[in-house]
C-alpha cells in the first residue's frame, strides 16, 4: 500500500457523501489507508494539480476525462475507479414565466457556461427536442451568474443547478423546462486516479473503494447522524442537506456494478463516456475515440466476487 497520504481533490457537492463519511467515521483508516480529501474552490485548479501529480485522485465528471472541459487535460493517463452519484433533478434549464416549453427557446437568449458540463447538458436537452445550440442565442455565463441574469431579465433561460434552480424559479415565477431527472445518469460524478498510482498501489485504491461503500452504507443506516456530518462539510443544515440529497442519486455498490457494465445508456459509464465525448466535441474524430480504456472496472468487480 501507498506509504504516505493519498490525496483526492474535490469541490463541495452533497453527492460525495460516501467519501466524507469514510473520512469522518474512520473507514479509510480502518481499511489501512491514509486519505486526505483536499477541498478546492475551482475544479480547474484541482485538475492542474492532478495533471502535475500534486494530488493522486480527483472527483470530477466524465466530460473532463474525455477532454470536453476547457482547461482540463485528457492526456493525463488516468482511470475511473468509482462513480459517486448522479444528478437526479439538481441540474436544469429554467426560463422566464412566458416560456413554458423547450421548443419556445428557439431564437431566445439561453445562458450556460461554455466548455463545461452545463453546455453539454444544454446541448443534450435541446437535442431531445430536435434542436441544437444553433437554434438559440448562447450567453456564456457560469451557473450562478446565469441564474442571476435570468432573475434580472437579461436572458430568457438559464442552465444552472440547485439551489439556484429553485430560488430563481420562485423569484421570477419561472418555469423549470428540463432537469437531470429527465436524463438519469447524464451528469454523473466519478473518482479518477492517475494510472501510475493505480499500477503501483492497487491495494490502496481497493481500500479507498471499500471505505467509500462503507460510508454510503452508514448514510443509509444512520441518515440523521450522517446528514449532520455532511451538513458540516457543506456549511449547511441537516434539513437543507436532506432536501438537496433528494435531487441526487447516491450510487451504492450495486449501482456501481451497473455503471461498470457495458451498455449504451447513460447509466453505464461506457455509454456515458461515448455520449460525453460526442457532446463535448464538435468533431467526429474525438467523438469516435476509444473511451472504454479510461474505465478500470476491476475494483468494483473484485468487491462483488
């Protein structure tokens, strides 16, 4: 096993609760691995540290591993070892009160952050209505500023996430046109490790995966105590944490067994990566690249044997 501290970079998100609890309840230590979850304010800064080898692992989205996010480096030799959660309504497109359907977005100003999962989400959602980004007027704003711009009437619709979806919809009496609940698995969070670390210290990676599921099991069995610990991590209240988690699907061991199985749908990482590669890139060559090799299913498969 790795002789030092294994560092995993992350940004604040309720869906990582299995890792928070594995740390707070001592499951990492009990499994013989010393883990630091290193908090970043900006995922792109975490990605740079990951590329340089300053940190060993990172919690990110599949789009980042296929090079669809600006500033990320898909040339890093890395593998997906675990899926933590997927957004089940916590991300969405909201519009002003006069726009009630996705079709009405044609020719309208739609805010989303370019080269991020929000752009891929908007692209996917429009595609479900036989539209493309060319059918709307894109406004490049991050999710928080997008919601603010909608609130001020500067755009017609915004792609954002909770709590900004609910807050803004209430503020302007707006309509939630499409959410991640309409596309289960599209916005999935994953843990990736550098390939050189996995190759040298597979036992440490296996211990982290095992501890993660122990954390998820604790949350299922002791929701009140777990939500209090998660709320502390998020700087929130247990009640708000419980509410936020209702729009996130936490992925347990069984869900991971599904995610690490070949299928074309979004709930399979194999299918998800293929779609993300196409959504994140306008060119066919990248859309057709072999994304299967980014996935390392052995840690999940070994647990279920």
